C-alpha cells in the first residue's frame, strides 16, 4: 500500500463513525493489509474491561524474529498432547509446550506471495496449515517435516481462494474455510479428495462473508466465525443451517469481526473478536455467558486477538496479535 493510499485511508477514517459497517467492512474484509493501521486508530474507546490479571496464568512471546518471538501471530492450535502451535506473519510455525516454553520452529515452504492465517492439529498430531495466499493446505508432522499438500487456486471443486482455517470430524474428514470470493467451507476425505462445498447460498438472507475460523463440536456439528457479517453460524456437517447468533455491536452477545471460534468438550462456544479486543462465550443454544478482555497492552488486555484455543485443564491460549504474544488464561 502506498503512502498516498494510507493517507487516504486515514482521511476517510477521521470523518466516519466506526460503527458504519460498509466502509469499515470494506477496509478490513477486502484489504487485510490495512488492519494494523485500523486497530491503532480504533484502540481508544473499545469495550469496557471484563477481565482481571488474576485470570492470566502466563504470557509468552515478544516482538522479534528469534525462537519464541512473534511478528504478528495470526493463528493458534493445541494438540492432544498439550503442545501449542502458532503461526505468524513471517510464515513461521512455532511449537511450544503447554507452559509456553519454545520447543522448535519451521518456515513454510513458500512465502513470497503471502503468509498463512490458520492452522489446526489433527488428533494424530499432524499439523494442518491453511497456506492462505498459496490457496492450499500444507500438512506437517509434529517435528515440522512436510507430509502432503492439497488444493489449488480456483472457484471449482477441489480449489480454494484464500483458505483461512481447518477442522476435522470423527471420521477423519477435513473441512476448510475460505474467503476472497468463494466464501464457503469445503469438505475433503481423509486422503484429501474433494467431497462437497457448503455455505455458498445465503444464510438468513446473507451469504458467508470471510468465514475466518471454524470448529466441530463433540456432537459433530460445525461452528463458523462469519467475520464480516459479525455473527456465528451453526451448521450440520452437510451444510444445513441450524442457527445464527450475533450482529455488529459492542454489547454482550454482539460481535466486531469474530475471527475464531473454538468449542469445548462441554460445548462452551468461545469466540475471539479481532475488532472487539475480547473473547466471548456462548452456550450451546447461542446464549451469551461471559466476556473476557479489553483493549490494551497489559496482561489481561488484548490488541486484535486473531484466535484462541482450549488447551489442557481447560486453559485458554489467546493469540494477542498486535501485542506479539500469547496469553494463557483461565477465565
């Protein structure tokens, strides 16, 4: 983005209400490269605090490029053995133990075209990275050795546009969310053959608009963080809509750019709000339960949290993206 374009964005932002959905959605949802500027501008006056430092068990990571450092981390996942994986804007995947101690790291095979924004860990330990700007999913073993890839650029069956996240059902099928035109979830067999696509038709009158995070609960239904529609969509694994929850807003039960959703074994639905600097929890009926987080840089505060994941002992690992760290909390 040029200096002149940045000035134009700043000028536009100085003259409109942040709750004006069309302009804000256009800038965040279609031009992800402007997000750090927008978050800085909107840092003042975000949602009231609902967290305390006593909820924070640990904080790990700092700004940098060394082992255990982060440069704009954008996704997190926890493996069944408690290992924590995070990917940042340098296209580097890092592995930590459950306490945040660095174990190892590796770079994605290609990086020049753009960096990944999603990853998930299969129950067998394989790490699936949504290699967003290469329109594919890359699979690694727990030591970072590449095992396979699937997908290619396109709008047809077996193709992607900007994949964002990965989830798995009990049969080993793989689900991938994508945006940038397709804005859908595709289903793949355990050996990575395309099976079906869902979410391509309007849901409650509106098509998915940047489905940024997905998860499958213990009852085998699919939850979608429909980021630019500011809602959570609950679906069957065949794509039938069960319910939608939320709308644009700062109040409890409303969302500002939900970028991730993770469901506990008891179906507690956790939502990471990229534009709201907080986490929210819903019950299995979509009813609001609690909020955690507020804007800032201290422990217990967040800046553009891209994702969150449940870990051992029901601890939560939050990607505090613009603070270049991960917070471990027990809310």
